[in-house]
C-alpha cells in the first residue's frame, strides 16, 4: 500500500518527462522495445526515501476534443478526491499562466498537500524563472525534468509530505493474511457494482468493515466464502446512495485505477443493455496497458430480450478484442446468473499471475516456437534469438534476448506471446514481454 501522488498541469509543461524520470526502472526497461506505448499513467517511485504511487493524470484524458482549461480543472478535482498529495507542474520557461492560477486557487481551497513543481529550470543559474510562481501562494520547487536538476530535492519534499500525512506503509504479506484476495469492482455508475457486491455477500456477516483510502466514502469489506477470505476494496457502491451528489457519482477513471491498484483483481462491471461506451473503452485500454488482471462482468442480462443473448455476447467479444485473454462473464444480480463463478475465476487469474517458469522450460519453448515459425526477414535481416528469461511475476514478465529488437515486429511479438501463453497455461492473466539486445 503506497500513498498516491497525482501529477497535474497544462499540456506541454513536462508532466510525462517528469513521470518518466521518477519511474526510472520501467523506463530503462522499455527503452529498447519496439512498438511499446510509452504513455504509462501509473508508476511506483521507489528511488525515494518514502516510496509512492505516481499517477500522471495527463494520461487520463477522456474526451480528446474537450478544451484543456476545463479538463485540467477536472483533473485537479479528481486528483483532490483521489490522491494523498498533488504535484502541480508548471512551465518555468513559459511563465505564469492564468490557468495555473485558477488551478492553484482550487488546490489551496482543498487543503490537500500541494507542491508546485516549476519545471524547465535547467540548472542553478535558471532558478530566477521560479520566482514569479510564488504568486500562486503554494510551496514551490524548481526542477528540470529533462536534465534531472533538483529532482532529489523534489523527492525529499514529497517524502516530507508523506511523513506529515502520517501515512502507514502496510506489510504486503500481513495485508494479504488480513484481507485475503482483494477484488475491486469498477465501472460506470449504475452498471450494478454495489448490487453485485451485495448479491455475492448475501446475508454473510462482514468480518471487517473499515474505512480506508482517502475518499470519505471508500470502504473495504472483508468476508469469507468456502474457507477462503476475500475483500472487496473501495466499495463506494455500498454506501447509502441518496446523499451522494451527482458530482461524486460521476465516473472517475482515476478512482477506478486507484481501486485496481489496491486490489489484486479488478472486475469491470458493464451494463449489457448499454454496450461499451467510449469511457468503458478508455478504461479497458488503460487496464490492458497497465497490465491489470481483470474480469469483465456484463451485467443485467435478465433485461436482454429473449433470444438476444447470443447477439449481445458477439457484440462484447468483438468490442473487447483488444484484450482477448480477459475472461468475460454474463451476470444478473436479479437472478444471480453467473455470480457463483466470479470468485473462483478471480482466484484462478491470481494464481496465473504468480506462475514461475524455469529457464530450461523457457528456452525449450523458445526453440520450439522459433522452429515452428521463423521470424520474418526485415530489410534482409532476421531476428536471432539467444535466450528467454522470466524476470518477474504479477504479471509474469519475460525478456527475450535478441540480436536487434528492431527486427521484432508486433505480429511476431504477438506470436511469441501466444506461444508462451499456451505453453505455460497463462490463459487469463496479463503478461509482459520485452525484447532486449544482447551485445
Ligand atoms: P506534458 O504534456 O506535460 O506531459 O509534457 P512533456 O513531458 O511531453 O514535455 C513537453 C515538452 O517540454 C517536450 O518537448 C519536453 O522535451 C520539454 N521539456 C520537458 N521537461 C523539460 C525540462 O526540464 N527542460 C526543458 N528545457 N524542456 C523540457
Ligand atoms: P452501481 O452504481 O454500479 O453500484 O450500480 P447499482 O448496484 O447501484 O445498480 C444500479 C441500478 O441497476 C439499480 O437500480 C439496480 O437495482 C439495477 N441493477 C443492478 N444489477 C442489475 C441486474 O442484474 N439486472 C437488473 N435488471 N437491474 C440491475
């Protein structure tokens, strides 16, 4: 459990540059990968005295056409609700901007800890650039995300904020003993998340019911089922609905993302009758990109007209083809259809996430795969694979050592990934593959 820190700011101020600098490990690893998206939005900062989870809200943009002023205010609003502290990134070279002032005003009123990161201060001699930002009335730290200037100072200040918050880092194993498998129900309002939690809980008594996280209405519910312990994390839906304003009810991608990070498995609940909306699609692609283990529950199938269920299933299969490994179940909280399989499925995926494969088996699989289907010739050269190794679990992560990663195009990379999935029984979990040159 890490404190969540959100990066907000106007476009082009350097949020993603800063994000990449702080998330050092992942960047180094992705550096020589062909065709891998660099725009991660969630990362863990471990180089700091107090580790934290960093969310780049710039990556959460839902509506591409929206004007950015409105958008950054919404980002700020979401960040205030969902994070422990906020880094407002501003452009030191560009100078103070009216939008920065407006955002700063909202942030001051929220009483959340905020650091204004004055970026593009590319060295000590440029520190003057920061002075005009004192007008924002918030604590400042000048940095250069591109060159690394003063970044250690930034990390120290963030650590100090985390200390002031009194954040308690739980021990992961202890946490797991206490909570069992942690499951997050996510999705748009009214899809049926709380009904689903309630239907699964039934009359069973909660063992623990405590308030966790930073949102006032976020509740974790722990229960037992056939000798196994489970926790529904951040079950916002279990609160009393009537008192919550529309504003809080609105779909929050940041909230969903944060809940998935606190959980081990996410269940994306969709309304069978509404189909996959643009927001749902955005969330699916984020979950896929972030390698989150998840299940899609297409709910309210009791409302489907007779004989239409097959058509609905075809529609969702087609819509979700970007993540073919993700299991889709069809549920109704009214009739209980499909609900019995949910927790066993979550257990299975979690077990897959922890698969470890020995080097011997890995390399036999690699040889078989290459023999069966040679890498294509690209510009008169062919990728030559040396060996394969597993570097991590949760998700299972495999690194192929190859003469030149540029020669591995996405279709061949997909082929290899599928071969690994078949050979190791990785049917539903996310997995990560990297191609590295070995000189
Ligand atoms: P974002 O839209 O806020 O995520 O901004 P980016 O990280 O994409 O950066 C926008 C531009 O600012 C890019 O051209 C970066 O190279 C540049 N930039 C980012 N950080 C620095 C910095 O510390 N110094 C300078 N001079 N340029 C920077
Ligand atoms: P949440 O906002 O995602 O937590 O959604 P709720 O659980 O509050 O459900 C929203 C509405 O959909 C409520 O009126 C529920 O009674 C209804 N609902 C939930 N699940 C089902 C279902 O499987 N079938 C039908 N017909 N209605 C459902």
